[in-house]
C-alpha cells in the first residue's frame, strides 16, 4: 500500500538498502463519524551514539527535519528485548512527509508503519526503504531495527514532501478549474459534504486539500462575516482568484470545529475555500488526508457606508 519507487539519490548511493523502520504515531487521529480519516548534504549531517535499552519513548532521540542522522543497531542481543533505536519527530505543520532509511548492502528489511490509539498499537502499512504519509501537527516516534534480525549502521532522513502522488500536495490546476466552474453561491447558507482530495482546493494556512469551493459576489463594498461549522477541524480561504494566482485575502482556522471571521471587501467576485486542518484514519480507504464529513457555511453581508472603501 505504501510502497513507492524513487530515483537514486546520494543517500541511497551511500546506503543502498533499507533497514527496518516503524513509525509510531504519538497522537490519535480524530475520527469523523466513524470514518475520518534531497537528502541533506554532509554539512547537515548529525551523528549520534547507539541508545541503551529501556523506556523507548523516554530515551528517544530528536529526529530533526531536513537533517540526515546516522546511528547503528550493531551489538543488540536477543536478551536486550524488543525495541530497536527510537527517534522522536515533531511535525510542526500538517503536511505529507517522506521518511528515508538506508543501511549496508547486505541489509534488506522492510518498513512498518504503526499508530498508537490509547494503549493499542496498529500496523498501518509496510514498504521498503522509503515511506511517504500525511501527518498532522504533533509528535511521532520512529523505530529502527525493531525486529532485531538485521543489525548495523543506518542513515535516517525526514523531509516535507508535497509532490507527485503525496496525500497532501500542491493544488493541481486540472482538478481546481472544474471545481471553480461549478462552485455554488453563498447567497444563502450552504450545507455539504467535504472529502479530502489530493491536489484539490487547499487553504493557505494549513489545509490538506479537498473538494469544497464556493462563490461570493458583492455588488458594492461590504463587511462580510463568514460563519462555518463542520465535523472536523477546518480553515477558510477568501480569494480574488480561484486558482490562487492572486494573493489570498483572508485565511482563518476553526476552533472546536466552528469558525467566524469578518473582513471588508470591495465590490467583486470572490472564492471561498473550505478545507480540513487534520488527518483522518489512514486505514479507512479515503483518499488524501482521509477526512470526510458534513459542513455548513453562511455569509452575512453588511454594505459599507456610502463613500467608504475597504
């Protein structure tokens, strides 16, 4: 499910095969009505010593973004028990991330992805040497050589990756144009269903990409108040251009799944994008960030006094 092919890089040339990596998610995704859903150059390399057995989360070392770290699992014995090398990674932004791990030529283990919910761990997928997945902001744990079968030196790297077939990626004009053309008006309150869509309409303040765009038309300058609610945390963009070739005028995030934001706008046509701010359960089969849920959105328009301009 998570297996992907990438071109050769300096990292893969130096460490041509994979080591075992298990990503243990430290935060629980929010379920939506049951179904939510260049490797670094040498100057950025950090070398760390091998960790001792014990509490894996307490002893986890920091895994920085965009810096190659190296370590070794040589010297492990069966009496050490399960665990491997642990790393703590903090995702500061909701995005797609690419984890890359490589070892010596004789090593050929797999990558396992796990999630923690309460005191239970679930395996989400397996692949070889590279793993790309959407993560919402939070703390995550990476484990190397959990099976203790393949041991030796390794290199580990993580970076944001919003290209290709990533679950969270940049807006795709081929997807966005039809959405803009059929966008419904905000003349009255609207009710609909949001679904994650890789390459879909994405807000500029942390959205993940989805299928919701609406149109707001003003005959005169006005103060506009947008009020929304959803079954998930979300954000709103107000744009002069649906394709975002002009600057976004407003971007605001919900709090406890509700949002109200006001702004003064000149007469004209505007596009309002509603987008999820979270990542759902990745084993539901939903696309992209795996979020689907109902939403409502309304616009209150108050004309500005004669002669006033936003």
